C-alpha cells in the first residue's frame, strides 16, 4: 500500500525533543512596549509590515519612516 497522509508511518516523533521556537515578534513587541511617547527605535523594515497589529496589541500608536533598504525608524505617537 502506498504511503499517504493517513498512513501510520507518515508522521514520525523526534528522537530528541525540540523546543518550540520563540515568536519572531517577541523582540519587537518588547522593544516597542518600552518606548515612551516621542521616543524612537530603529527596526528591520520587514518588522514594520504589521506595526499596526503590534500597536493594537500594546494599545499604543506608532509611525515609521524608511531609513534605507533594510532599516526603518519607528516612533511612538500615542
């Protein structure tokens, strides 16, 4: 019988337990949560894609400006 997703051997348990990876946004959330109104931080540009979601989770408002191809500056506005 060919192996399918329903076959008992399709999934295999790791021999050594692997820890869950830390969420990627944890560092950004911690950094932005520590900013007071008017303070700024430099973050990777890809981090600013969901800046409004991070702000909503922290109950804060941020704005960002591109510095170059890799970095943006983020300010806490409220």
